[in-house]
C-alpha cells in the first residue's frame, strides 16, 4: 500500500529497501522532489524514491542535487547583484574585465557583452568541450573557431543556446571582483538568501554534502555524486597531469572548473527560494528594475532567427526562459503547463536528471522540481517538454 507525503504517493521505505536492486534496473525515475511556492512561503512539497540507493536513503525536498542548467539563472542573479553594485555593466565589452581580447573570429568589430552571453546571443556555440580541466586557459580555448557560430556574431538577432557562455561569464565575474567564482556565488547569492547551496560541493555545509542526491543512469549505474557524505577531493576535472591543486586556479582565465553552466547543488525548496527572488519577494536582494530586465525577452523567435531545440526556446531574457510569450510562432511548443499563461524561469537536463523552476509573475505562484534516473529518450509530452516534466508540474499544482 502506498502512503502519502505532502501530496505525493510514496512507496513505504521498507519496500524501497527490499526492492532497490530491482528498481535500479527499471526504466523508472530514481528520485523526484518538488515544491510549490508563492511570494511568502513554500505552500506544499513532496518527494519520492531514493536519494542514495546504496544507503536506502529516501529523498526529501531538502536534499541537494546537481540541478543542471537552472544553475545559469542563479549565476545571472549574481551578475545582476554585481551590476547593481557598479562592479559590472551588462553592455560593456567583457574584454575590458578579462584583460584579454574576446572576439568572434568572423565578427572582430563586434564586442561580446554580458547581455549577449546571458541571453545566448553572443555567437558562442558548444563546438568545443565546455568542461575544461583545471589547467585550461580560457583565452586559448576561445581562439578556436569551433567555439563560435560561423554565420552569426554577437547581436540580438540570432539565438544559439550554449553552455560555453557561462564559463566566460564566471571568468568575467572573477576578473572584476578578484573573487573565485564559487566563493563569490556563496557570498553574493546563497548566503544572503539563507541557502545551503553551492557549485561542485565546495561551499556547501557538511550536512548538505551528507544528503547529496546521487544521479543514476537508467540501468542503475552511478552518473554523479555518489560521495557517501564526503566532500570530493577534486570537485571537477583535474589538470591534464592528473593534479587537482585548486590553488593553481587562475581567476578570469579558466571559468569552467566550478561548472557555472550546470554544477549548482540545491534542493527543491532551495529552488523555490530562487523563485521567490524572481517574484520580487526578497526585499533588498535585487531591485524591481533589475528583476524586470532579467525577465524581459532579449530575444524572441520569429520563425527563423534561432535554434529553438524543438520549440522549447522561443523567448529568452538574461538567463531566464520565457514560456508562452504572446505572439509566438505556431511552431513554438514551450508551454508545459498547457494553459497559455506567461511564465519565467529555467529548465535543466543532465546526467539523467530533468528539472524546472517556473514562476507566474502575475500571481507570484510557482513550482520547482527535479526527477533523476531518466533515459535520454524519455517520452515527450504534449509540449516540447518531456512528459515527466509536465507530470511534475501537474503534481506540484494540485
């Protein structure tokens, strides 16, 4: 018999412990958690499955997971805090901060700016590996022509979603502040919001590390974060000689080591807190004008001016996805809610995980969720999103 936990059906823990090995071989999610929120509180939450199959530890809505691309939205919050402090300018050539010249090889006269990087309109594409070893040099990597869209330079005119934008953004943040990216995010975003969150486990508490959600492949093999409560000795890709002395990390020259594009570890409830920030419900964190600028579409799909990935990307702000924007072309299928209401937030997908953080800015209500252990060919739903994402959204809204 199933029991109920915060509105979600959950198998009894005894059954989960006994059936764990069989469950690991099934094409079923390993863990899922969600939180529904408004401007003042988390109004409901739920969880199902195991955060750690080896320990038979049930997942909760407070357990941190590698949340994938929602990390980009958190990075943008950090950028906007620095903009408000006068440290960064969205429209200044980032070369001025980096101390080295960043240019699209085919559009050498067009400056690359934070606005273009955050909105995926800088002409950067994932033609090179954005997961760089500790001793990599970002300037050298960005000289490779494969890192750029040959046909489109930095402008608002063409959208190409690119993870590689965010190591550049992280490097800019470091060069402008003299602070290492992971520590900067802790000081400027997580600590002010009361969040026990981090990038690549470096600044999370021991308690958070002890409750890590393990990411599994569909066949039960471990994909990431089977850390058994121990902070990893090397949280990312070692140097090419195998060493991992983080004291050798060079501010403004590497950018990728702490995985700014997807390496944030945060819980479903933590995501809800970020949603409240977007709703303008955290006084003093960001001004209404900054939040409005993040949510304002910097690019809109017109039928031919970008790569929509099957209709998911049809309007984009500053690391903020805009769902069901008015007057979108017919081939946009970016509404997993199915009600035509404009929402803002971000989705995530990596290592068998699907995640989402979505806010209705008019009502101040939103949902946050993650699901793990999913195959790449997880069935699509009625929208361009996966059916499991639509299911989690429906569950959180009940």
